[in-house]
C-alpha cells in the first residue's frame, strides 16, 4: 500500500472515532475541505471545528466501497451511517484526497443522503 493510501486509511480510521488528533495528523497546515453544496473551509483550526458534522450525535460508521490512486490523488467511494436526533442517516459519499508529501492537502467531498 502506498504512503498516500496509508494516510487516507489512517484519516478514515480517525474519522470513524472522531479522533481529532489522528485526523489532524494526516493533514497539511493549509488543508482545504469542500463538501459541495454545503461548505468550504481552509486551515487545520477550521477543519478541527468541522469534524463532527452538524446534527450528528456520534462518529460515523464508514465503509470503503472502493479506493483508487493516481499520482498525488486518492479517490474513495464510501458508505456511511451516522447517528442523528431522528435515528440514523445513511450516506453515499465520493471523496477526492489531493496529497502533498504524504499528507492530505485538499479534500473534496460529495455527500448524498440515501433513503
């Protein structure tokens, strides 16, 4: 497994547990995170504040459907289940991780609720 892919796997593991330190250790200082249709942020401090999604009552269960890598980009298709005040939300996600020196420099995400 490549260094970039290991970083993404470590990141996802941290996200599954809301382990801020583990997540942040995978990011560059100038990280950019876009969830299309929802938000765009820059920097580790802003990222740290957004780790728990709005309306989430705990960490998500994330399952990797597939992951591919080309050059400095790792792409993952994910399925997620998140506890919410109304029960749980099931999500389908496409994630693009742009890497720099083995760390995530940019994360682009498409998150779609699945009924």
